[in-house]
C-alpha cells in the first residue's frame, strides 16, 4: 500500500477489525460464539479495495513466455499461447 502512495493513517485501519465475534447457523443449530481473527466483515467496503491492491502486481508477476493477463474488477484471465495444450497447461 505504501508503494501506491496510500497514507500511513489509512494503512493502520485496525480498530474496527478487532474484537469481532461470529456464530454459524446450520438449519436450526447455532454454534458457539468464536473470535474472528482474520478477514474483513462481510460486505465490507474495504474488500474490493484490498483485493485490487492484492492483485495489482499480478500481470508483472506472471513471467511465462507467450502469456497475457487480463483483469477487470475481480475477474482475472490468464492466456498462454503454445503449440501443444499439455505444454501450455504446465507453464
């Protein structure tokens, strides 16, 4: 995030992510309450932003010859060109 010029104050968004609890309901059964130690709250507006930051370097990270990476929103398509399907799949 620092690489993208995002201020340190925004990077340190932790307070609303701490001390979160959850329960799981399956049919009529409800689990015990547990601590949520990872991830974002469901439908968090940060989800899309953090996902985009996570995948922004993906095209540069894929260094397979004769390949291209296409991205739109949360979709990623990796195209590899080769003479034989089996060889292209192994790349």
